[in-house]
C-alpha cells in the first residue's frame, strides 16, 4: 500500500490508484475492499491538477464511513498524494447491486450470504428473499431478524445444518 | 463536500432564510426521532427489535447529519452539523412535535415511528423531483431507508393491533394519544409555500391524501380505529414545543454543553 504512484499519463495513474484503493478493506466486513463494495465512485485528476476521489456511503448513518475516509486518506498519503481531494457522492444513492462479482464470491467464502435479488424485484418489498445457506448450500433457511451486526446485514439461520449466518441485504 | 447546487435562494435573503428553515425542519425531525429511538438501546422487548430500532436511529441520525450540514451552508453563518445539533436551545429546534414525544411502551414507539415513516415516505418521494438537486440526492438516499423503516413499523403495528387483547389495547392507546400531533404533518405555512413555489418542496396538500390512504390501509389490517381529527395544530416546526424536547436535549447535549469544543 506504500507504493508511491509514479509519474505518467493520467489514465495510468488513475488505474494505479484504483488498484491501491482495492487494498483498502471495509472496516466492518474486512474480506471486502471498498472497491468490491462499489463505494468508490470516481478516481480522476481534475483541471486543478489534484486527484479527486469520490466515495459514497452505503447507509446514511453507517458508522464505517468515517473510518473508511481515514483509511483512504492514509493510503493516498502513503502513495505521495497528500493533496488529493476526497469527495462525498450522494447521487445516485448506493445500491447493493454495485457489489462486484468478486465481492459476492468473497462474502460467500467467509460465511456471509451475498444479496440475492435485484433491488427492483417487487417480491423484495413483502417477502424475505430465499437465501441459500453459505455453509451447506441448503435452500431451507429462515430469517431470524431483518437486522444484524451491521446496518447492511440481516440475521438468518439454516434449517439443514442449523448454523446461523449473516445475509448482506438488498438495498 | 460535494459541489454546491445553485438555487435561486442564494440571491434573495428571504428565500434563503426559508430554504434554510425548510431543510432544518427535515433535519430536526430526523435527529430528534433518531435520538428517541436511541433511548431504546438495551431496553427493547427482544434483541432483534433492539437491533432494528438502533439501526433506524443510525439511519435517521445519518440523514440528519447530511441535512444539518446542508442547512448550515444555506444559513451561511458558519454553523456546522455539530453546532446545529448540540448548541441550539429548544425554541430553535424545528422538528415535528410528534417526533419529540416520549417513547412510552413499545406499541407507543411503533405508532410514533409508523406515523412519521409514512410521512417521510411522501416527503422524500416528493423531493426526488426537487429543483434543489442536493436536497433531491439526500431524499433519494433517505427514501430507500425509510421504506425499510415503514415495513418494520407497519409490520409491528399490524402484529400488535391484530394480536392479543392487551397488545391491541396498548397500541390503540398509543394511537389515541399521539393522533393529536398529526394535524401538524401537512399544515403548510409560509416556509412550505415559498419552497413549493420555487419547485424545491412538494405541495403538502397533495401529499396529505396519499399519507391518509396509507394510514387507513395499515389501520384496517391492524384492526385499529382511526381517532377523530383533532384540528389543534402543534407548532414544533415553528419552534413551539412540548416540554419533552427540553428534557431530551438536556441529555443529548450534555457533553458538548459541559465541555465546549470537546473532541474524541
């Protein structure tokens, strides 16, 4: 994470910075990076010659937001980009559909069921989605609580292997 | 942090004052309701409900922070979100009177939450088309969370109302006691009218029947009786509060008032 970004074309540097940010872990689900989560909205050198990085919060009140800002700032400082501008982007609002496919695989591997349905699904409003157990794959699971250990997760239990697990909610 | 949206308000002081006031009202309702929900942490009937109420408190306080920061910029006197949240007295708060009412029992809290969730659903949906793009962006974010909140509060309202004799009685009592504060929800004053004329705010008059229909639908499923209209308008949004707000703020603001400028 301490590699200084070498001078070069803006596109190459922006790509190097994205790779750098892909190393910044989400403080609450550390198997995911902030790039996996889809919260890095832009990385670009603007006319003022400075790097601008746009970050969007997942939930308005997510307590991880400030920790993430600090982590991004630290990573950019270490890369020699102390004058980078961090911007909060609210529009369009974050959706769990921005999780990368790598994020889905990483969640599953650590026992958290990834989001199951497109946000636009009308079923989502009324029914708990069918969430396969991330441990044994069984499709007979039940929702214990719509709220879990962080704002973005719900609490489920598998009826087959009896293990409790977290489900990353659709928002 | 994001680029400021330019609205006509910035050229007309009266318009700018109304704009500030409008955003402040939305912010204070979220802040005060969030603080009230926070009082449940560790006290809810079950762990899952404790988590749920704490999650809503977080969402609401997060929304309040975005709105207060914006309100501070519109005001232009250098007050940030902390100055607005922690260093104002009750008459300077502009929340709905309903939001500051004490928690009571779980049923009472659910009724308060459900009435305001249904109100915020209409307000935020209306603000999606606001001429003020920053307010529209905050509303779009908040609306997604409010849908979640309403699903929870209406779900509990129905479960309690259509539950046991005691749960029915308690939630009906909560409704009877809080209903008098609902006349304020859609009572437009000069601030609302100015904002509506500028295309910044939706017309409250048009939102009221939609709110009312949603309320009736949930009440019917919950087998609860809608209390008669009580036209006395409370004036929390104009800074005239019930005595409960002062007690709540005394606790919420204690640290910042005792140690001005304290930092973690």
